[in-house]
C-alpha cells in the first residue's frame, strides 16, 4: 500500500481555502502559473468536467483541475489513458456539461480518434495541448510541432478550431474563448499551448465578471423546438444544429457514421454523404474570417513582415521592436491568435506587397505553408526561422533578418 | 528599470523553481513591477538539471526568458558551466563553493561564494538551501524591497516551516552583506 | 400515413397490434424507415436488445424512473449497431471499445442518467479491454451489457478474444491458437458489484439480471451469449438450443467443479456492495457546498 | 381466441419463434414476404398458451400475440 505525506495537502483542506475558492476567480490582479490560469479560465467559461491522464508538461493543468473541480461543483476524473480521457469528453458534453482535458504530444496523438468522432457528431469540447517536442517521446521542453496535427491529425474531413496563447493572461482568456468557439460552432477546439506558457508565472488580470463574454450552446427547448419536431443534425438558421442534453427528452441518437439530418444512417447515398461532411467542413471554413483572430502592428507600408503565433510571438515582437529601434522602420508584425481555420481572407486584407516574410516557429516550418498560400502573390520571399526544443531567442530572429536584408 | 534578468540554476530538488517563484511573486504582487518567471527541467523529478528565470521590468515584458542575465545563481557546477557565458559584464554571480568547485573563469563579474547548504544545515535542514540563496540574491540585486520578499515567502511556504524559511532567508541576506 | 408519436416523421401504417417493445424504438424518421434492423436473420443481438428493453420497461413502470433518464452507449461492432438509430432513447454509437469511457463522462456530467453500455466481445475484451477493466475498478454506477458471439461479426467473422482455442475463423484459418477470456471473471476481479451471464435462450433470466443490474448501485456486468448464425454457419434456433445444453447453472458450491469441453457457467456470479465512484466523489464535493 | 400479428416487413424468417413456441402452434408460411423471407403463420391459434415467448425471443420485434 502506498503511503503519502498528507501534510503536503494540508493547505487545500484548511477552512480558509475551502471558503475562498467556491466559484470562479474573483476580479483582480493575480500572479499566476500558466496552467492554473487555463483551469481558472475553463471554470469561468463554465467547464465542470475534466478528464485526463498525466503527461509532462501538461500534468499541472490536470492537478489544478483535480483541486478546483469539486470546489465549483464539477467533477474530475483521472482516466486510464488519453483515449478514454478524450472519449469521456464526448459523453460529458452530450450530457450537457462543458468538458475539457489537457495533454501533450504523445497523448494528443491518442486523442485524435475522439476528435474525429467529435467533428462528425458535432460535439463541443476543449483539448489543451501543452506542446512538447516530437516525434516519439521527443523531449519535454517547448514546441509548436503539433500545429498541423491539430488541424489534420484526425482521420477524414471536417474542421476544428485551434488557438495559440502566448501569455498567462491568454491562457485564461483563450481558454474562455476556446469554450465559446466550441459552444458556438459545435466543434472540438484545441488550445495549442506550449511548455513555456504553461509553466510561466505572470500577471493575470481578471476583469469584472460581467465584462467577460461566455457563450453557451443553443438548446432546442430554448428555441421552442419540441422533441417530435427536432432533427439533431439540421442546422438552425444555417449555422449549427441546436444541441439538447441527454436526459432532456429529445432522444438523440449520436452517430459517427455519415447521416441524414434526422440521424438516419442506413439511407445512404453519395449525395447525402457529400451534404453531411461538407456541412461540418463549411460551417467552420466558410466562417474562417469571422472566427479567426489576427493582430497586426506596423503594417502600414511595411516591406518586410515578421509573422508569429503562440509563445514565439514574444520573441518575435521583441526582435521587431529592437530592429525598428535600430533603423529598420519597414518591418511589420503579424500575429496569429487562432491558427485554424486559417484566416486566409483576413491575412490578405491586411497585407500589401512585401519583400520578405519571416516566420519563426518552434518547429521546422509548418504554418508557413498556409501563410505562403495565402500571400502567394504578395511577397517575394518566405523565410522560415525554425528552432527546436526551446523558445527562439530574439537574437536568433534578429540575426536571421539582418542576414537576409543585409545580404541583398 | 527597463529589464532586469535573473537566472537561478542547479540540480532538481534544490528548490530552484521556488526561488524563481518567490522572486517573481515579490516583484509582481508586492512591488507592483512586471515579472515573468519561467522554468525548465529535465525528465528527472530529482537530481537532473533545473533552472528558473525571472525577468523584471517596469514596462511590458515580451521575451519571457533571460537574454543576458544581470544576476546568476549557480548551485551546481554544470549550471555554472552552461550559463556563465550569458551573464552580463559587471553582472553578479552567486555560487555555492561546496558544489561549484572549479575556479570561475571570468574576471569581469562580481562573484559571491555563499555556502548555502552549510548555512541551511545551521537552520535545521539542507532543504532551506534555496532560501539562503534567495536571501543572498535579494540583498545583492536590491531591485525588490525586503518587505515584498517576506510577504512572498509567507505565501509560498507551509506555515509550519515559515520561521525556518525566513531565518534561512535572513542568514543568506546577512552573509553577503557582512 | 399517420404522424408518429415521436415521429421525427412517419410511422408505418399498421392495422394491427405492434410488438410492445417497438414503443422504445424508432421505426422511421423524417428521412425514411429505420426498420427492419440491419442484423442478420436470427441474430442474437436483436434478442438481447429485446431483453434489455423489457428490463428498462419494467424499471420505468415499477420504479418510476423517467424513461428519458436512460441512455444507451455503445462502441463499434454488431452489438453497437443497436444504438445506431433504432433506439427511442438518448443514445450514442461511439468509438470501438470506448463506450465505457463515454459513459463515464456522461455519468459524471449528469449522475441522474442511467447509462446502459452496449458492447460485444471484441469491443469489451480486445480494443476496449482496459476501459472495461478500469470502469469495473471504479465501480461506476452503470450497466454494461456484453453481447458475446465469440467472434467479430460486422467485419466478417474474425477471431475475437473469446473465440475458443482451436476454432477456425477468417483470421485463424488453421484454428485459433490463443486462450480465451472469461469476461465475467475479469469483471469480478476488477471490482464490479454485480456480474451475471446468460444466453439468448434464457430470456427471463436475462431480463431479471438486467433489471437487477440497472437497479444495482455500482457497475453491473451482464454477459449474454448470442448466436451469430451467419458466421458460425448454423441455424439460429439450433444454436440457441445448443447454448441451453452447454450452459451449466452456477452456484458457489459448484465453483470448483470442472466443466466439460464446450460447457460454460451461467448465472449470477457476483452481487456485492463495494463503494461506488459517484457517491464517493459526492462526499468530496459536499465539503465545498455552502453550509446552511 | 388469441390473435397472431406478424409485422411481415420486419420478419426475417429466422424460425426462432417456431422452434421455441411452447404450444407448437407456429409453422413456416409457404408465402415469401417482400424481402424474400418466410414468416411464421398459424392455423391453430386456439391452442396458443399466450406465453409470450415468441415476442420475447423475436430478434426483430415482428411477432406479437393478443387476445381478441
């Protein structure tokens, strides 16, 4: 039998702690750990179910959830693996509760099965991927190598939404945003964090609660659709189908096979197949510019552009500021807050003709592909600045930019 | 203060991350500065390489890690070997002479040898070593007020050992001052 | 054509009495008929479903538990196909082997749900083996109904972990070289509160076991041996009669007796009251409730 | 006399009801249904004991006996 030094958990059991923590984080300034901010964001968004399996560097999110869920009337469970963790989110979500898990590379691979099912069955939930380097066990430091897997890792078609936070504040804000996306678009959402931001302590400002927007799924009973008239896969006003919870009396048959709007799976035809899968693809991709968030700075008349996402944003921005201070005033900066759906139209609308596009990524150059496609006729050169295993130092980015621009 | 960078490195289990945590909390919560603390460690729970970094600034902090440290606390020889080159000229180096045995191969920095483990043993347990180092660091940087440190320590350690932690902190503080 | 009660569309025209269990099934919907079922003639899965619906019917009527609290959760395979679109309940036809995990999420999110996990031998013993073991260990308040036909039916009669040693199949053309799993023993060892096995030839016993299992706090595992006339290439009724002759009624005293080749135990193997997950966790949650 | 109802569109002619009928009143019809199966029929329903076994054992929810 295992013995544990229970005194280590004493602070959690004190009267004071039990009193203080029964709801979401009250408004105010905090100095918080990135992983903790993520859980607090989830709680704020209304998440009341967490299932997970320990993995470095995502375990801290799980530990915080284990502590917080029962305090706010939610439930936490440590599952037997990442497969069951992700699959249990499907059950929790259909039982009417916002649900999440967190994992890292190898575990993320195991969750792809559930993601694929959730895409087909339009089941909202959140997976936080605290990215670590791969392939294989890779290492346990920071990485952005799962950005393509997030979008294309699940088998078959359909689409997901993915965001990349870069600060403790964004671990809080983006987690809420991720749940909002999931609920609004009935889709699994992936928060592509990384080890650096998950293990970072920084200031977090929780604004007055009423200032934070929380979106909940639309239920058919709210729209006045009675069970006998309800078609579980018929989009409401052309967007997504309303989603009742199990136990509400709607007798929904959730399926992963291609289906008719009523859930019928045997009257198969290629037309029905096309209609079913293109709808779940288009509901996201056709709204890419509405969903996706891009942030630009110094774009007016810029000749050279630095693009970044996630934690690398911070290195890249520091590099841009320093280079501009040193005279490179034609350097613009673009930051992708959401990675998927790729905001093709939005990016194009923000960017004029360019000489060079620099794209530092904590991988060997992945997101540069959709970016190049998007700006194919806008820039002469696309230069990837890859780095593995740790955050780029600004000096690395500065050196590369200087090398290219000076070399002309 | 534009940007002040602190790096604490050593073996896992020496409490390196806790030091970073307290420095960051003291600056951010009680001295109203911006502070970003990051950490990295190997796969071992104990005994592997471990480091913690804190960047302080009155303005916004973009790059969250150390570029050139203003102060380096090295509690192991490998930590010194790796990070010495990233210490600014004129920067401060704190080492424990018990574990950092080789001569420090730089003359353009200020070196302070603090027998952290030994002092910690005087307090009662080797595990207070990190608080001794923190005390030395607090005294030498001077960018964060002692009151802020005391409050941050209170937040981060179990109430039962608070007295010993504060004592270790004070001893480290005094050691470099005296 | 008359509008169906829960129609989502149209129910077939009927001038006579319908099977009582059709009350719990969706015969058609807005996009066409769903019945007849996909199952082969004489398949035991339809029977096991019939028994399960009878058990639910009894509980809905006797225990006054709302019908809409029941949800059926299945993985993949012939057994899972019952949840594809036939059930007039909340149901999910989820991923191969993962039904216990999906049910776990549903129950933790909404504990008043009565989860019935519909699984098969390949689903529960092979690809979902660990999920099944762990859900038994947690003793979560759900009912796992395993329809064991000793092979993979939907994919074409391949060997499963419960296929007997020496028996040929499409993936063991020279005979199965592996030993078999006893799922009931595994459920007991893993910690399930209620464990029973019957066959499709024991309809009343099946219904009683399912009723008891659904009422039982904690995990109930009910294995029903079902015939697969298609892949075992035998007459369904003949297979059922064979089940009856091979099944040996279990009692604790007889436990040590050796069974003859092809014989297997049927009956109630375990009925106990170990702590259940949700109840245990509720005590933790209660600590944080406002004290009034 | 009990009345036998067969939902011919659902019946797959598996013969289980015939084989397990306790009163032995069911037999296979000579007439194929629309899916090519031979459903059960009976011409001696007066002997039916209304045990309900046919309904219970039917995998396709296609057979039911009632009083009339």
